[in-house]
């Protein structure tokens, strides 16, 4: 067995080492003497960056928790017209990147946007300046909440569907109202699920650059870009990235402390679906208004506006360049998602077959990349590639492989989470039986485990691909000079104040992101129907 383990251990260590390598330039930036630029940032700007970032994260996450928890509860506990559709559709705003949503809404409420034009020409009312201004902290909170709440909604709804049914029914049978049951039973039960989803949401907010820069909000990601491109000071940018990494580390530690060691489980193995209460009267109207308003604001309205702009601005768009960006985004995402899925399978299978402190540590380190903001990873990868280019004489900056590796480092955790959850449901005895018949670990993994893991592997691949297609700051930093993706095309149009012209590229991003989301939801729905055929 020891000889069999060596290749798996070696490859796992290589994968984790490549993931950890980008942290070295960030952590070593403080060993280099500080520049005048850094002194200026430290004395006059650093506190503003820190305060704005923390305020943005805290308010967005709070709003997301309230909205997502309410939506997850009503679609789980109540029965009303359109519930099945809304339960799935409320996940779909995740397909729209916050920067795309921000560009769209900012243009819609601008002076020449549809809302103010309607007020002036139809209502004969001239809105006062600033009434519909979204390009501020409040507008950013609104946009982030609207397009990132599905991170919390998904985990809370999944928990309520699978783990809270019997306890909720017991509470109702003992005479508690649904509202009292929600506060006394559901809220404590879903605490860990809410914290897990809220942490993902916080990481996404801290990683954002497109929305914050367009709205003029001074946060760490915009500061990193300003130091690197504006001041031409890579060391100051790396120092800011190191502080941002420290903030994220504190959030990660805080998340583990908040979740604690609590867990909830049943004495039995049978989990029955919740008997939903049929809504009537004003509660029905309130629930329908809430769900459809969120779906309209998070998906239908921006999607309709983008389609209208795309048709209107089609003659002004260079379609050859757009198609090139589309296929570049497609093949980069497919290549990187394949790489992350294979790496996740290797590390997770190594942990499963040879459980030890080392294998568990390697598996845990793979999720580190998702907690590190894209800007930090991108700057670190860029500095390493520049150093390697200088040492070898090769122009590594001109190869798209750098983008693929950076994608893989950032999103390996997404595939890892799916693969690990899939392996937990595959009986290890099947693998052991194959081994007893003379097959090695690799052959058994290919012939036995991978077919059984098909759903988990496809899910991990698609979710990683979705995130890669939407990614902006990482690509802006590490891409070769002549390489454009759909996200960079949207950013360039928005930077030039050509929001309608950016809409077709934005639509293509949404379509590429919607396909994985819908596919994964269909897989999950099929699995749930198999587990609960009587529902």
C-alpha cells in the first residue's frame, strides 16, 4: 500500500504547493524597503480603504442574510402558485456578475436612462439631481445583495429541505405558529448554513473590482489596481494585497469560531419532506410580492434591458472581436475547469484512500484559494511569472496558460467541495473489492469511482466554469496583452461609458453562466426526487 500511495501523495503535494506559491510574493513584500508611495497610502488612505471595505462587506452580508433566509423559508415552508418555479428561479441572479448588474442599473437610472426619461416624458416630472444616483456605497450594497444573495439562499434552502423537516413539524404540532417556529427553531438550526453562505458572499464582495471601481468606492481591490497601474508601484500593491489577505484570514477564522462545533442530526435515518402550509389572503400576496420582486430586480429587468440594448447597439459592435472574446472565455473556462476537477479528484481521493493528518491538511489547503481575493492571487502570479521570465529568458507573460493556472488556483475549492461531497456518498468497500481483485488505485478510480462520481464531477466542473466565465480582476491583471475575454470586453466598454455596447458581451456571460447553474439544479432535483419519491 505504501508504494501505491507515493504517486498520489507526490501529485497532491505538487498541487497544493502550486496553490500556496502565489502567497510568497505577497508575504515577502514587507521584507522590501517601503517606497514613498507606500508611506502616502499608509498615512492618508489605508484607514479609508479598510473602513470602506469592512462597511461594504458587513452591510451587504447582513442584507443578504435577511433576504436569502426569508426567501428560503417561504419556498420551503409554504405552498403557493409558482412555488416550484420560484424555488429554482431565485438562484438564477447568481448568473449575472455584480459588475454587469451594476453597469446595467447605473445606466437605467441615469439621466438618459429609461426611468428618468419615463419620469420626464410620461409623468412630466423632473427628478431632482441625485435622486436616482446608484453610484455610491448604498448603490453598491443594493447591487451586491441583489446578485450575491443566492450563495446564502442555496445553502439555507438545501439545509431546510434535507435536515429541518421533522423538527419544524414537531414545533408546529406543539402549537407554535409558523412565525414563532421560524424564530425559535429555523434560525438556530440554520446558523451554520447561513454563516457558510455569508462567508462566500463576503469573499465575493472583497474580490470585486469592476463594480467598486465604476461606482467610485475606495476599497482594497481598487487601491491595489491604483497602486499597480496608477502609481506604478508593484511593492505597494503587494503590501495592500497582503493586508487584504489578512482581512480575509480574520474572516475565515471568525467564520469557524461562529460556526463552532455545533451540529444537528437525527436519531433515525429517514428524513421526510416538510408538509407545506397552503397560503391564502394577504400572506399569499405578501409572499408572491417578495419573491417576484426579487426575481424581477435580480434577473428579469436587467436581462430585458440588456437584450434591448444589444438589439439597439448591434450596428456599433465589432462582432468579430466579440466572437473571439466569447471563444477565448469558453476555452479558458473549459481548460481551467477541467484542470481544477482533475486536481480536486486526485487530492480528495488521496485523502479518502489514505486518511491521515497529512492528507487531511492537503485537502484543507486546497480550499484556501477561494478565500484569497482574485486581486491577491493575480498580483502574486504576475510577480512570479515576471521573475521566471527574467530568469529563463522566456516570455511567459504572452501565454494564456498563465490565466488557466491562475483560474485553477482561485477556483480549485469549488470543484473540491463538490468532489468531496460526492466521495462521501460512494461506498469505500466497492473500491476495496476492486483492489482485492488485483486492480491498482488508479485503475479502480477510473473504472469504479469516476462512474459513480459522475454527478459530483460534472457539478464541480460546471460551478467552477461559471465562476471563471464571470471573473474580471484576475483576468485584467494576468492576461497577455492581446487576449480579451467577455468580462474584459464588458469592463472596457463600461470604462469608455458605452454601457449599451457592452450589453451583448454581458448577455453572453449570463448565458454561459446560466447553463451550468440550470444543469446543476436539474441534477440536484433529480437526486432529490430519487431520495424522496413520495414528495
